[in-house]
């Protein structure tokens, strides 16, 4: 087993190596910046109110930087700096729960680091049930397990090998230091560098949840063991009432339902309450009153979940499984861009 001295030296070496890729950004308040490419720096967007800032390099150079673009969703901004000549951090190949992590920033007084531990992987907001509720901003962010310090936002969360795990932000959740996962941060940087913005996908519909309670049929009434019926809301003998491919599936589960707040005793979908003229949904033929059951084979049960599922898929085709007039059918839509 590695002794404490070896571990300490390994961590110190990692901070020393990573610090050559971290700058101080002179914004409304001191923040850090992480070099992710040739003359490219990622930092947090919420304190950058102008299009020009100054960055201080590890060798005490003051360089002019321009804001190439901002992404409000990830709170990231990309800075372009001529003559930067600093090594870029590379995303790590993978980080495991339980790994020690280092939060490295460069406030005005110099490089600073704190130690964290990856307690859990970030939940995928696009997955079923993981979309954030109203006002919840931390879904999809990586918990660093490290203590925040002044000026750390925009710095790098790295593993012991110096690989980039995420870009830090102390302003998302009070008292907690979170990070935009490296893969997402690099994707945002690429889009901001090429187009100056991160396009957001949309369908052009307004929805609200609807639950179809399961109706007990003769089989349920005679079931001495009181097991839930596998029949659907129409006693299970119609086109959308049989087996796992319909509304049934046994024990309250099915291809687009499940247990939970909205799934107990029935199936949940999203009723379309309005369709924007000329929108991708209108062009695909979606109608008010249609019930969206699944998107690309995955259930959708709440409007925020639908938004997260399509927000980064502008220009891509998705298959919506809907209920219309008692019949299930698939509709192909091309996600629009805003």
C-alpha cells in the first residue's frame, strides 16, 4: 500500500503540473481559468459582464483576452488569448467513485488547491426521472467533494494523474464546489470556439403530465394473491392493453411508466396542450391532445425531463411514441435550434 508520504508527494506533483495550465482572470471578482486549447481558456460566465478581460499567467504576464462566447446552461465562457503559450489540460479517460480529486485554482495571490473525493457520478439529466425540478440547478454537475475557496471558480478539478475531470464552479450550490464534467466542458468549448454559442434544441410544444389509472378487470378481482394486474386501462385486450409492449407489463411497470411519484397504479405521459406554428412539432404533425409516451424508446413523464432530453440535440432526428385517439404510433421529428 502506498504510504502517506508517497501519496502526499503524488498530490503535490499533480498540483504543480496542473498549475501551469491555470490562470487568474481579472473579472468583477477574482476567478480562475483553465487552459483547454491553444490560446483557449474556459472560465465561469456569471462574473463576466464585458467582452474583454485580463488574464494573469503563472509567469506573471498580463494578457488581453476576449470572450468568444458564453453558455448560460453550463455557466461556462470561452476566452481567446493571443500569445498565451500555456499547455492545455486534457480530459481524463475516466474517474471512479472513491478517487481522490484535486480542486486547483489561481486566485490573485497565486495557485491554491483543496482535496476532494468523488462521492458519486453525476446523474444524467436526460435520463428518466433525473431532470431537475424547478429551481434545481445542480443536476448534471459533478460534486467535487472539495471545500470551495475564493477565486476557485473557473479552475480545474483533476485526478491524481493530472487529467481534467471538470471545470469548477462555486456559485451553483451554496457551500458546495461543483464542476461541469470534462466531456461536457470540452464540447461546450468546441461550440463556443466555432460558433460563439451553444445551440439549444426545441420541439415547439407545451405539455403537462397525465396519468392513466389502471382499471381492475375480472382477472384482478379473482386474483387471490392480490398481485397487481398486468392488464391495461381497457382490461388489457385492446391494441394498447397487452403485455409489456402495451400499457401493462406487470407490477405497475411498462415501457413508458414505472413506480414513483407519477407511476403508482398507472401510466404517465405528457399531454400536448399547445403546438407552436411552424415549429418542428407542427412540421411533424403533432396535434394538441396527443400524449407523448416515450422519446427514442425512453419514457418521458415530466416536462423538464423532455426539455433536458432534447436541449443538446438540435438538428438531430428523434422518434416520439405517442397516443392519439386510443392508438399508439411513432412520429419522427427533427429537433429545432434556438
